[in-house]
C-alpha cells in the first residue's frame, strides 16, 4: 500500500453494502465454486495443492472476461517493490535450554539435539524452515500469535523430561504434553494411584508413544482403563508385545532365477 501510495479503507462490521462491488464479486465466486463442486460430484481432494489448482481454474475462467479492462490498468501500474511479497523473513536464532525458539511472539519446540545451536529461520506466510548452515533441519507450520502462544511437539523434548521428571510438574508448557484426552486422563489417574512416581511413569509412557506408535499406546491405555487396570509402563509394554506377536508374518518365496531364461527365447 505504501509503495503504491494507496490508502486502505475498511467497511463497518455487518455493513457489506459499504463495499458492494467487492462483496458481490466474492459472493458470485463462492457460488461458482459451489456449482463446480456439484458438477465434480465430490468435495474430496487428495491434497491441498489439488484443491488450490481447482480454485485457480475457476478464478482464471472468471478473470478471462475482464482481460481487456486489465490490459488498460496494466499500462498505468507502477513498478513493483524490489522485495517480492512472498520472500521469507530470515532470522538468526539460538535454541534455548528448553529446546525452543521464539518467532513473532510464538514459542516453537525443536529437536532437543539442537539445544545451544544457532539456526537460520526462513519465515514464510504459512511455514517456517530451519537451517543449520545449508542443511534443512526441520519444517513446521507458522502459527498466528492470535491463535496460540506456543507450539510444542512432545517428541522434541520428551527425552530430556524422562531424565528429569521433577521438571514436569512446573513445566511451563505442560498442557502441550497431553497429545489426546486419553493421555490427560492417564496422567490424572497415575498421580492418584502412584503419588510417588506417577509423573515418572507418565513420562515413560509418553516416551514410549514417541519412539513407537502414539495410536497403539493410546489404544493400550484405553483397553487397560476399560478393564479397571491402572495403565503402567510395564502393562502397556505387555499389551504392545502381545499385539506385535499377533501380526501376520508374510513369507515370500525366492524366485528361481533360471525360470527367467525362458524370456530370452521370446526376445530372440
């Protein structure tokens, strides 16, 4: 806006008629999308990119009727700013002892092996990419600060908490270490039934979920609770072991290589 010397204006909430031309165009576009989805026969898309492509085709068709007017406007447009609007903001960050970084007033967790390292963050509109030197370390979605003040992945920090379970009680982001309501209920139960080492038990179970399968651990917890059995780390491991033993063993016979010699006759 500043580059082109344009003054922005806003209409009052609930007064769409104050910006009628744009609001009506938006309404027609949404109606067009609904119609095209009906003709398509499904609202399911295999990926976001496929849905975006679907929308772009509709927009391109609608904009095609305005190509003459657009050509007139293009002649009057000023040069764009040197910096591309989608160019990322680049920050140099050091990973804290808590295995976190802070970007735009939001705290993000990173793998604990990066504690103390200096990283370069490329901040895009909806994604953050972290580099150590030229190596891409990890990617994560960028969260708007109005929606959350922290994005903590328990897999990043669980190894450190297992070694120091007492730190969990007053851990600032403790609520982020309950992946589902089942884990939250498990923690509350362990604190009641095992007041001495309940926290340690929970962290060991969470670590098991991180290195194995969160969904399988969650199922094991639910089954034990349904049977009125306190889900300790050993009982959960027993269930996971039994389940692994029940997996179907697939045997594939090794082919006889000589049989392929017959193909040479066909080629000849």
